[in-house]
């Protein structure tokens, strides 16, 4: 069958796989209370209305959608019935319904529709962080083609509930595709230059009539979840631009004018200013409260807000990380400062969040927590003298504290440990962090006590900073891994991973894209002309695009660099 959903025998088997009674609604609650808060793919009143009308017994597409909703919700259910018969680990929760949803070789591309698109995007959500994590990239590519087949990446005049749900699904897909591409290190199938859609209408779900053809109701109160979705989408546009320029192959950078120090400086400045511009219009109800006031916020609101701002920290690291190895001291120093600030603020934010007794697991922050931990590790490595007591609180250089770094690393590690029972990848990434920590602890212990501490990346000497790499840490006496340290961690730590020719720690999980994918910033071919008009020789540039992350995250005392930012296209 070209489209297996129409096979009556398969549909009968699917019907038998649907959970019964209260157990079904427990799984549905798990989905809406944990996942739909961040990715509002489904409209709960409409979904429950369709369920009450027994649509799942009449429509094979909706039946499969229900099964994948059960699979996603099962991850947050403590009932032992969610575990797989073949593997009783907590990590197997929901797999039985995910397998059932794909019985019969389903081909959703054959008949794209709203339900099939929701089904495919939710499949990506389920696979995130599992042992099949790399499959999310394939599913995301499939969803991209379905959206394009329906024209959902373009503006439409119609504004029914069905149209809004399609826009929501598209927004969620774009965000998932962007973060998936940065994580697995492959190009995204859909770029922001292909997209021309309106924002999702920020109307609370309860105000809509639960009918696909319903027209927008008069606005009474806005939905913070949908507002967060719109802002997260705009953040991903900036990440997407970075993927298509900063992470482009060297030959492509030369062709578009970014291969020189001037071009590197221009794109670093531009992307960081875009981050500042993104943060400027965020309303107060989507900003984080003071950390001591976290307990006063409703959990769904706090969960959505913290997830949004952890995404911002992840974007700051993704954008600035490649410039740490720049040969221009000002660029490398400022970029490392931005990365370190993002890593520290994420750790502080997560610590305050988890002090709330009923806090939900930050399931969509795994990659960001890992990237923060690795930045903190590099900070510790670059500032590691030997023979100093662990209790010493003196600063090696401006902005560095060994004790603070260790504390923030423990927070990152503890966050991944919380997620280990839900996501396979969380445990693997936490193991990598611990291996690096063990490796450098044993390596420093093996060094002579007279070893001089390394200069901080924040205190550079223009004569020597451009030649600084972690090769300075290499020791001929340590050509073999110490006991208890894996060969993988040893090879990764001793290889020349900070050179611009070899993708390594700072390029981990980031794709190199083709030239056709680099047309992201408006009139990108004119970059070379813009470079000549930029104030490259006007002195120290770091303050113009240094992120004030500690001030941006909270409502009071916010400082933005808007005066020096170029106007957005069309404004």
C-alpha cells in the first residue's frame, strides 16, 4: 500500500494498542503538562473534543497522532505500564506506542495534512535525547518537505484555528530543526530565508471555539506560552544565520567576504548585536524574576520562561564559540567573555529554578547545559595553575574564580543527572563532562609544582594572545592516558582542537554548510562592501558587542547596545 493508514487490518491492530480508561488520559495529561507548555503543537480543547467524538476510531491519521501523544506523555508518567515489554528501563517509557504508531510502514509524505504534520513534529520531540537522537535530523527533514508541500512556510490570508495550528506546528518545527542541526552537526533542511509567515496569534487556547474552521475570537488575554514561542522562533533565526555564515566552510567564507579578520570581526559584531536586539523587546512577563522570587511564580510560567532564556544562553555560546580561536585578540577575548558569561548565568538560573520544590525537568536544555559545562571546563583549563589549594578564592584574572567555576560545573552535572532517567543522551554527556574533569585533575597532579599558571583568555597581551592555544598544556611525560580516563577523552583533550583547521571542542556538533545555504543575511553578497564602511579601525571593539547577559536576564538595570546596532532591513 502506498499509504498504509488505509489498511483496515493495520487500523484494527492500532486500535488495540491504544491505552484504555484513565491510563489514556494520564498519558495525555503528561504530554500537555510537560511538552505542550514549550512546544504548543496541539490545541488541547480541540484535541479532547475530537477524542470525545471517537475520531480515533474512525480516522487512522488521528489514531496515530494519539499514539505518539501517548508515547511522549509516557516519559513523564510513573506508572510501570509505560515501560517496554522488551526492556524495562525507565528510558524505554513510551516506546511501545511509538512503535505502534509506525506499524505498517506509514508514509506521511504521501498525504501531507495538519494531523500528519503534527504527528511528524511530535515524532521529532519523542526522539530527542534518545539513543536514536540522530534520527531526529531525518524526521525534521521530512517535516520540512511536508510544510513546503502545503505552502505552510508562506503567508496566507486565511486565519482559522486550523491555520493557526499549522503556524504553531511550523514554528515548533523550525525551532526543533535549528537546535537539532546544531546538536548533530548537520545542515538544516529549511532556512530562514525560505520563510515568510506571520507570528502565531497569542490568543489563549480556551478562548477559541474547538473547531478547525473557527475564526479568531476577540482578544481577551494573551497566552504567555505562545508569546514565548514567537520569541524563541526569532532567536532561532539568529542561530540559523550563524550556522550559515560562522560555520560555513573556509572557502565559502572567502567567497562571501568573511574570510578575513575584517569579515570575522563584522559577523561577530553583527550576530552579537542581533542577540541584544532580540532581548530588548522581551516583555516583563517573559523575563526572569529575581532569583529569590522564583518560588512565587506559577510553575508553567516559570518553566516556559526559564526554557526561553536557557535557549538564549545556548545561542550566545553557539555564536561566540568559534571566535574564541580568532587570531585577533579583541575578538577572541570578547567572544570568550560572552561564552563564559552565558555559561555562568545559565548555571545560576538553573540552580535558582531547581530550588523550587515542584520544578519540572528542563528537558529541552540538555545540549545547552552540556555546552555551558564545556565552556566552564575550558575556562578552568586555561586558568589552571598547579599546587594551589582548592579552597583558594583568589581570582587568577579578571572575571575568573576557580571555586565559582567548580560550583557551576556541579550545577550543570547535577542537571544532566536529573535528566538521565528520561533521556539517554543526558547520561552520555554527563559522562563526557566527568571524564574531562578527571582527566585534567590527573594531568595537573602529574605536572611539576613549579609550572607557571597560564594567562587568562580575558587578560590578553596583544603580542602573545593571538598565538595562545591549549597546546601549551601538553607534556611529553603524559603521552598515555592516566588510569581511569578513557582513550576517547584523552585523545580529544590532547589533539590540537583549538586550531582553526581542525574541528574540535568549540566546533562540536556544528555543521559546515554549502555555499547555497549561506544566503541568510539580507543582501549577503554585499558583505564585502559593508565591511569597508564598518568602524574596524576605531579602537577596541569588544564593548560594542559584549553581551551584558547578567543584566539582560532580569528586568532591572538592563543595558542594551542599540545605538551602535545597524538598522534591521526594512526599518
